[in-house]
């Protein structure tokens, strides 16, 4: 019975994993949507553009006409994740970022231009020396206006807590404004305040006199002692999202958010390790390899757990996320720390060196070691090639361009004279008669994967021209040779235009079907 239960548990885990894996390959979940307003001859349109996660390949594009907005001189004032604020025909309007709502709703003016002295952050309007918070509920086309009499004309937003709470200030006070209960709360006395960062419910801030943490759940302002505001530095860890660093010249705090805000003074730990000259010159370097601090005196301080340990090492290069110690390169803090500790510790009389394994990395396969860095935990790059870390022995090996997402948009496609590179893979350009011009890329979705259905099947088309012919590369990670579109003239083709790319795709598919 025990083994049967174990088998059932394993089967359930397998089915859940398979369902998750399929869901993760559903293509519609990987795209990004962008909205913009178009002024055309016959009206003003809200346009939605979907692009692949590579940020280059078009997936779809559609638009709807805004029937009640007719002023072709309209101006976009600001936008957020939900609405675009515009000024049209002397009035302010919200345009919802939804084609359905934009097409269905009749837009009601919020305020006239003459009424508004100032509009801030898509929601705050200064009317006759009074601030109003305005929100818009697109499904019903309803607008809500709330007067906030406590705020004065010189109010300034410092930080937006995901659109639900705002940190505001004027010359006299700092406020937390919760739009749900329409109640601004004073949290400071007079001073020149500056936001440092926020921790969801906590805000780290400073004025001319001190550094504080404010808990907006409990309306509690707490002074963090011993810090000089003008000298205070804050850094977020890339290695551990719960860990942060806050320090001035003579005080160093380790900050954790797990689950609430906590800070610990670890200055004494530095002093006990002969760090007496302060942190004025210190530079923090958060990275995927483990956080470190360069004190500019020949020491690198490695963050190990909740402590810092000094080592006489150097950084490999300006990225400062890989270390060089006695001509060996180490990828993270713990590996270097263990090696140095092993060097200085007496040998174990029972085991000697048999239990220790040197984890320095063999870089013999790296094209450009001077630029090697670790942009993602599982990816190394030398700006020419991406690598993955292999074991036994520890080494870097080239990885297929599509094994991981590319790192930046500019790395995705590159043209050098008559050469084309897509995700660092060189394509065949023998048929080109002149320097390639990239027309754009579009996705052909054979099926995008419905939940419970087959995995998504997508073809990527990249179109180029040399001024005489048009060429198409289909799935260039697999096929480096282009197809020539002999029946299409490159004249008057627009670059990076969805309609042009859709036309090229349809013509290519029609020609391919006729030739079958």
C-alpha cells in the first residue's frame, strides 16, 4: 500500500508538471501589448500592437476609431497601465487601454482646460486651488472625482504605490494618500523630503535631518539612527531580493524584507576585520554572482550569508561580478571564499585535500574573456557569445542562441556590412547583391495552444531587402538560408510596419502554396 500511494503521488506530480509545462508554452502568454493614439485623415484611433517576447516580431495589430474624439490637435498628457489622459477640444478625457471599451464608451469630459491649473500623474487635477483625485471605471464608462482639501497647490508626488497609495508632499508636510478611503495622512514635519525607495507597505525616506522608515499600514514613522542623510547610500541586492544595504561613512546596515522591514547594524563586523577608514570610497556591486563591496584599498568584501568577508582579490573586468584570485577566475562569492579558507586552513589529518574541490572556471572556450560577465544566473556572456557553466571540470561552453532568452533587444539582430546575425547566429547572405536592409519580423501562429490542447506552433519570418529583391528567413535559428520573393518589388515597402509585414507574409504563403 505504501508503494502504491507513492506511485499515485508521483503520477499526480507528473500530470501537474505536464499541465504546467504545456501552459508555459501557450504562445499568447508570452506577448506584450502596447497602445498608442493615431491621428489619421478620417479620425483618431486607439491602436493596440502585440509583439513577441523578442520585442521585434509583430504578432498582431488592430485599432478602433474614437467616435467622440475629433480634435486632430489633441495632446497626450500622460498615461498609466490603464488609461491615457488626453487634452482634446479644450477638455481632458480618459481613453481606456482596451479596444472594446474605447469602441463602446462615450467619453465624458473630466474638466475643461480653463479649469485646470495643473494635472499630475494621470489622476490629480488642481482646480481653483483644490486638488481632486479622479479615477475612471472603463466597463461602465464612469468617472469618479474626489476632492482632497488637505493638499495645497504646491503638492508634488514622490512615489506611486502601484496606483493605490501615493506619497505626496508640499512645502510643509509629507502625506500618504489612500485613494480607497480618500484620506491623506500627514507623516512628517517641515523639511525637504526625498524618497529613497519603497518596500510595498514600508517606505524608506530622508529629510535634511535623518533617515526614516515609514510603515503606511500603521502610520508609524521610525528614525534609523546614526546615519547622515547627505552621505547615505542605498543598494538593492541582485543576488537576494530580500536583502538590501544602507550606509553612510561610519555606519553600515544590512536591511531585510522577510516578510517585514528589518535592519541590522553590522558596522562592528567591519571594525573587527580592520576596516577603520569608513565607507566614503566604498562601492557596492550587486550581481547574480553574489554581492560585493570594493573599498578601493586592494580589498573586495564578499557578502556571505548575512556577513561581509574581505579578500585580496580583483574583479575580472568593469562588470565586477566575477573575481580573479591568483590568476584563477571564480563565478561566485562562496566558491572564492571556500578556496581561500582551504588555502589558509591546516590540512585535515584524516582526509587531507580529498574533500575539497577547486571551483575556479576554465575560460579556454571563451572568445572575449575581457568582457565576460554574468547577466543571468544561468547565463554568461562576453558580448560576442553566450555560455553555460558545465561541471567536471568546471568550464564555460557555448550554448545555442535560443537555449535562453536573449539578453537585450540590440543583441537580437545585427547587420555588419553584408552579414546578418540573429541571436548571434550568422545567416547565409550569398544571394544578396548589396548591404541588407531589415524590413521587419512577423510571427505566423499555426496554433497558439489552448489550455488542454497541443503545444503552440509558431513560425518566425524575418524580411530583408538589398534594394533589388526581398528575402525571407523562416525560423532562422534552424534555417539560415533565405527564400527569395521574386514576385515582390522592394519599392515603396515600409520598414518596421505591421501592414507591410502582414502583406509580405501572406504573399509568401500564397506563393509557397502555389508551388507545392
